[in-house]
């Protein structure tokens, strides 16, 4: 069976952003998104694995900071 793909199916589930004309602004946006993704992942991990609390001071600090802002 041959399946065809369209532009809609290839980009399904992806967040489409407008193309930034300023490479510095584009890089800053990518860094902010990456920082947010890492913070969310760290918070999720710290919720699932409470035994990790106290292993790494920076991880504890970030987790506490996120909890205080929520």
C-alpha cells in the first residue's frame, strides 16, 4: 500500500513559528525554549524521584525556584 504525505501531515503536531529575520533574536528564542523544556523535565523528574533530592544542589535550587513561581 502506497501512502502519500502532504505538508499538513508532515507538520502535524509541530509548533510552527514565524521566521525571524534577526538571527540573534531567533537564537535567544531557541535558548529560552530549551531552558524552559529543561526546567520542566527537571521538575517532572524531581516529582517522580524524591530520592534524588539533595544529590545535586543546582537541581534542588531550580526545582525550588519553579515551585515558588507556580
